[in-house]
C-alpha cells in the first residue's frame, strides 16, 4: 500500500445506532489509521448536522437508522456542495439496496460479515477517490441489473461480464500478459484479445489498460 496513504490524516464520521457495532468500528479505525477526527452519529439527522459542521473525508453509513433510511441520508450527503465519500456498512446483502446505493453515488459498500480490516482499506481507498465493494456483492456489478449509469462507467447499455471475462481481468490485473493468460485458461492469444475487445466495449473504454484500471477501481479484481 502506498506510503503516502498511510501517512494521510483522515477525517471520518461513523453513522451507526448500534453501540457495540459503533465501538468496534472506532477501535478498528483508531488502531489502524492516523485520524484527524472521528465523529459518531446515531441518527440520520444528527449525521447531516455533523457533516455540515465538521466535514469529513469519509462517512461510514448504516442503513437501518432510527429516524430515516440510510439511503435517504446517502442521497442528502451526495447532494451537498462538497460531498464526502460514503461507504455503506450494513448486515444486509440486499441486491435492491446495493443497486439503489450505486444509483446515488455510493463510494463503497461493505457487509458486517466482512473482515473489519476492510474498514481500514475503505478509508484509504474511498477517501482518496477510489471505490470498494464487498466480494459478496461483486456478482451484482456484472449482472444485467447493474447499469452503466449507476456504476459511472461505459457509454450505453448494461454491463454483463461473463465468467471467462472476469477470469481474464483477474489475471490481467495481476500483471499477466495475454500470452500467459491464454496458457493459464487454455485459450489462444487471439481469443484473449477478442475477450478484451468485448470487455472494453462493455466498460466503454479504449484499451486493455483502461479496462484493468476500471475493474481495479471498482474493486472487482
């Protein structure tokens, strides 16, 4: 991980009404990161007030809040003049909630069943402009329901990568050239190139490198 990320002093806000969960998140973040500030809200309205008075780099947002929906707070946060990065942290793996969060511009989406180490990673990735999603939800990103408009990539139509295309992207992100990808997957090099042409079209990018960077930025590989 880049050294400058580790040295960055982040401002984080946790929006979580369950005290045990909130305390665990605080301990994880303060033990692993250099934080400039760490605020905590137990309701949606309190979260808006805190963000407006002490603007954070990133907000961890629960979905089940006592006064309103976490998705509504996400919408309001992203409508601010200088919106923070927002990472949903929830027990629900609902595809509907996930797609709605994507539509409102969520920067990350983690499940409470994920490793707590992902909280640290989410701050370092999402607060600096990247995106991070739970591996449980990655198949949704490739489904017909995950529209290009929601993801912010591509020019038209839905993204629907095949399992073979996912395998190719994974190997490419590890630095494998097309020849080695073909050997690993028992494909001709020309076939690998054709798969990349298809991936490029689906992501709406121009070349192999841009497809890999897009997949990495989305947390898909």
